[in-house]
C-alpha cells in the first residue's frame, strides 16, 4: 500500500510542478521605472539556470565540485529600534556576543572555506531574457586583491544559449540576519554592474549595485512576490566611486535593510524585507540589458576587491551542495532554486517515470 501511496504522491507532485512552471512562464509582471531614458526592462533576475555542458564551453568551466554550505540558524533575538551605530558590528543593533564577524583578505588567494567561485549561468527567463555566464577564468588575485573581470569586446547574441562572460563569488554560509561589507575600487568602463548582495532566490534578495554606464549606485530590495514592486533608490552618492577604494555595506535584520558607504548610513528600507536564508555574493557582470547594465563593455574591465567582511547572528548547521547545478543556492527544505530551474525546463521530468515504475511494481506484487 505504501508503494501505491508513493506512486500517487509522485504523480501529483509532477503535475503540480508542471503547473507551476507554466504559470511562471506566462505570469504578467509590472516593474517600476528605473529612472533612465531607456526602454523599460526589468531588473535582471539572478536565479540560476543550468550551467552549460562541457561541450558548450570546453575550456571555460570546470566540472561540478562539492562544497560545504553552513546555514546560520538565527537565535530568538529581534533588533531593537535604537539608532544604528555604523562603527559597530551589525550596527550595534545586537549584543556583541550574538554577532560573528568574518573578515576575508586575499594575500594568500581565495579562502575556499569561506568563498565559492561561481560557475553558473543566470537570467534567461520569461521575466528577463538577458543572459550572463559566471566564468572562473575571470576571477583572479593580483597584488593581494581579488579581481573580478568582465572581458571586453563581447557581442550580445540573443540566440546564444551561453550568456555574456562575467564573474562572481558567493559565501559558504547562509544566514537570515547578517551583513556584507566590501572595500572595492570600481571600474570606470561603461556597461557593467559591480555589486555586493545577499541572495537566496529572486524573491529573497537585497542588493547594493554600482552601474558604470551612469556612475550611479543603487539600493535594491527585490519583491517578496511577483505582484509586488521592486524597492530601489538612487543613493545619490556624489563621490567618484572609481577614484580609489570605497567601502560599501548592507545590513539585513528581521525587519529592515540598511545601506552604508564609507561608514555613512545612506539609505534604509523597512517594508517587505525578506527573511529566508541568503548567501553573501560579490559580483561583476554584464548581460546587455539596456535598462540596467547596458554593455557589454568595449574593453576588459576589472572590479578590484581589497577586503570582504561578513557578519551574522546565530549558530551554524551544515549541509553539502554542489556548484554547477540549479540547487546550489537552495536552503534545506527549500526548493526556490529548483523551482526556478524547473520553470525554465532544465530539470529532468522524473516524477511521472517514478510514479509509473512504482505503480507497476505494486501490480506485480
């Protein structure tokens, strides 16, 4: 009887998944203006698609490698309403013994216990057709600094299944309450987005992004649901962000998202803040989206990172995952990335086959 129950459950799950994929592909979505004199194009979704096979990119992408991801379980604490203190971990909103601070410098390369070099492709959904491909060949350490490169002279081809070559690293820790700080020298070459962000899925994301084509930094909180608008604001930073190293920091508590530059609080969002686990990510990318990155750049452009600091509140729980697959950013018990991949038709439709096999086995009994 348990076999029959499994067969019916598997068949029902596969049907539900197909309905979800169909709904995702055809959902109507509205977006607020980005404030540019360009066609209205949505902010690029980041939820990963399947990494191209080795036959597609024979020399650029390594085989999938396993990493240990630590999930931070937040303690039963809630940030209070006191005035944030930018000089303290987590802005002083939590007791110091509740906050863990991890600082990464790059004199000895990239610490693989803290950071994963991303190898996946992103975008390409019905929401946004523009594609970008994270390539480890664009990630390097030079003179003690991390360099994330976007190669120049690329041509955007909407028929090419491989996106524009970009670069990204992501933390081996996932947390609900925490922050990302990075000391960065931005490139001045137009056509890319240089950013730090906290990401769990397209509806669980907080960003601090610098667009080179407009010399503007943006604070962004992605919508929790598709029918909600994206929250985004021009930070009105008057400093030349390409003249040297500047420090960018974003902090996410249970109810607010704070954005800081060079130690000064420049924006706060307190509406519809996501609370599911996220990874800290540092990225430099282009996808030729005329409403966001523009580009691709005419020549090689490099984002130079001197230091990255991650803070989080809570204790860790460990599980194992892989890069190169849509599930790499999914949290335990969560199927956000898997759902995103399924909606794009990249996951094998194994549900019906399992249901049929289980049912035949039941009849044989």
